[in-house]
């Protein structure tokens, strides 16, 4: 049972880490984010999404 808790906590820490990295890197200007969703465009391209600026 302890192993399951450790794995779940590790997964949550990784996900939160990626989100925090995305927010910090886009607000500091080191990563580009044309559609302003705090997910760096490099990550969006890696998963096959096409980052486009949102239409108003």
C-alpha cells in the first residue's frame, strides 16, 4: 500500500512540476507562448498540437 502512495505522489509532483515550469518559463520570457495558455509552444509541438494565437 505504501508503494502505491509513493507512486501517486511522484506522479502528482511531476505533473505539478511541469505546470510550474510552464508558468514560470512563459512569464519570464524564456519560452514562447503565442496562445497564452501557460503551456510552452515547444511542449505543444512535441505532443502534436499546433499552437496558434486564439481568435478574439
